C-alpha cells in the first residue's frame, strides 16, 4: 500500500464532513463517453448545437430524438463500483456528506445514492420539465423508454440492418459503412407533453443547456453545506478536471478553510502524484476501481 493511500485513509476515517465532486470520468467504466470539448457528433450534428434552448425552440422534434439516443445510452449503462462506493458513503451515520455531480446520466441515482445528498448541478436526462412559463411541473427519475410512440427507434444512431454490396465485380459481399438512421420529422403533438397543462405544452429534457444558468437552489444548498457548521474535512475530486466554474471554486474554498483534497482521475499533475502539493493526494487510474479501495476503511467492501 502506497504512502499516499495510507495518509489519505488515516485522514478519511477521522473526517466528519466530506464532499465528493464528480465528473464524467466516473462513468467511463460504465461505457459512457465523456464528450470532452466540442467535437461530439450525433448523426453529423454537433451535440453542442442541439443542447441549447434555441435548438429546442426551432426544432423540438430533432432535439428530443437526440436526447432519446442519449437516454437510451445511459439506460444501457449500469452503475459501476465507484458509483456504489459513493452510494455507501452517502448512507453512513455520523458523517455529513454531499455528492456534487456534473453528470446527467442518472447512474448515481440508480446506485441507490441517498437522494437528499445527491446534487445534480447540470440536471438529469431522466427529469422532464414543463416549458410553460407559469408551470413548475417536473417529472423526476422517469426511466421510461421510449417516452412517446413517435420516439420509438430514434434511440439508435445507425441503421441496424447489415447491408452488403459487391465490390469490383467480385461475387463476395462485404459490409459497408454503417448508415445513419434518418432524422424523423415529428410534430409537437407526438412529443412528450405536460400532464398538468391542458394546451399541449411540451416537456423538455431536465438538463442545463448551454446558455442557461445552473439551478440556484442547488448552488445555495452547496454553499450552505460548505460555509455552515463544521468545516469540510475532505473533498474527493473524481473523474473531473475541476477547471469549470463553479466546480473549481469548491476545491479552493474547502482548502482555504483547512480541508484536504483527494483526486481520482486518469490525468493528474506529477507534483500531486509525488506528494509535493500540500494537503492533496492524487490517485491515478480508473476511479471506478480506485474509489472502493481508497474508501474501504470507512465504507467497508463494495
């Protein structure tokens, strides 16, 4: 067992107030890509262009087909041992704890993480929100697939038929490149609608789109947790670069108040790995495998 791990675990078992800051790297072992940068494509559409209020206003059918695909991918994935480790941490008696997750994949929820301590600051693919101006309806944790009859089969990006063609006159048939399933033209009445509004008002994915503010209520809850009562003893930074606001600010605030930092990621600065950064430990590798090992003195076996 490494010196860093021993030091970390000694501090862990004494910690009474802990924060976990979670990013996309935690879900990679579950089979979900991180979508880093702006290069993500879906059927030759740039994903960033589809994840905006304007895109939904212009073509809600197109946007719902994209999110039908994303929901399906997340539903096929299963929570990994890292999710279950944090779930066990959330259920401990005698430890104040919150998970701040930037993920929208619903895997933390499906690992039976204690609900009131799970703060999904970017929303969830499985929450549906009414788009009505005066309606506050939200359908939480809706794992139904497809959401409407018209959205059936839109969860697949490619044509599943195994098409073949002859080449250069040779009788052998070979597989061709996969073909995108064409985008359907869907009317608003074929899309998820609010059950409270009686005028066919659309539901939208309950995620934070580009150009939208993060939910103030959750940010206030995080601020109150960090600033009120006892100081946070430890923040776990898991599968995230921690460079995006406000996530990056939480690490600095907790360190300023005397808390220590443990980073679990595939990319960590050498100085941290070598123990040269004060009050900071680095564990390089798959967070899904590292977390159960590192947290074992507190949570037991996963």
